[in-house]
C-alpha cells in the first residue's frame, strides 16, 4: 500500500462516504458491488470499505475528452450484465 503524502496510511471509506465521493447514491454503489461493475472494495470483518486510490482508479476508467473518444476503459452501469462465455470450452 502506498502512503499518502502526509505519511499516513491510505484512508478507507464506508459505502455512504465512498458514494458521496463518487457523486452516486449509496444504493447505486451497492448495486455496482453486487453486479461486479464497481470499484474494488475490501471486507474488514463485516464492513465493506473502499480505498481512495481504488475509487479514483475506477472513476478514471471513464475519462473521456470528447463524445467520440473511446477512452481507456468503460465504467459500466449498475445492472446485471451477460457474462462472456469461456472460450476454452468446446461444445459436444
């Protein structure tokens, strides 16, 4: 884990704080977690926490400079997505 400039360890945010940081509702961030479309998170005991670095990295995946810019990645909506089938399996 990288230290912050002040020498303190990275700060972890609970779901309500992380949602506010991203400009989302708590429920939307929970849905992202459920569907696997959201930022990386950690479980500490029974608590879900997010690191600031993970929240920033997830948000940065959606960075665009114009409507025609494909960008470096995609931030998917918080909904169920069809899984990509495993290419190594053959059909019988």
